[in-house]
């Protein structure tokens, strides 16, 4: 059986991998809207073209903001990779009797060693319910109750 330290490293690598996929997707969207908003002024005479160009620029700016946030989250993950926690707080990896919970950013759920890894940000309502809990405590998330085995 792998040690929990190895679990943290493996889980962090997977979360970082998922976050990089999100960043790549957002970058592609920024690029797509950037080229759509960069119409040549001389070729654009139809008012609808100007409206589409303005709409594309707005979307580009939205995706750039999301990309900036996703990059900030990746930097947070990098800074947390070697950290350790003893209670549930931002950056904690929590092993329960049924799954793993990662608090810091939200990426799609995935499995590690037959346990699902669920991640969410400290802004999620559930965080307020479980913040400060320690190993051995019970936590209730939705209709499910979990026993905390380990926190790293």
C-alpha cells in the first residue's frame, strides 16, 4: 500500500494536469475570439460585422479574465505541492473513509487508488461546514457523512 505522502504527490500531479487542460482550453478560446475581433477595418463595412467584432472582443476579455484566474490557481497548486496541513483549510488534501477531498480549486472529479478525488474552492459553501475539522472528525457533505482519516 502506498503511503499517504505518495498519495498527495500523485493527487496533486493529477489536479495540476487537469488545471493545465483547463488553461489550454481557455487559451484556445482567447485566441479564437481574438482573431474574430481583429477584423480588418477596411474589410468591415456592414454594421453587423462591427457588432460581431465587438461581441468577440467582449468574449475575448471574459476568457482572458478566466485564463488569468486559472493561471493563478495553477500557481497556488505549485506553491501547495510540498505543504502539509493538520486541519481542513485552503490547500488541504483530506482523505476520508470514502474519498479524497481537495480544497483550493475545482477540477473535474477523478479516481486514485479506487477512491474518487473531489475538489472545490474555499468559496464553496461546503468549505464553511468542514473548515477546521481534523483527522478522526466526522463531516457531512450534502446527504453523505464521512470520517476523516488523514489531512495533508
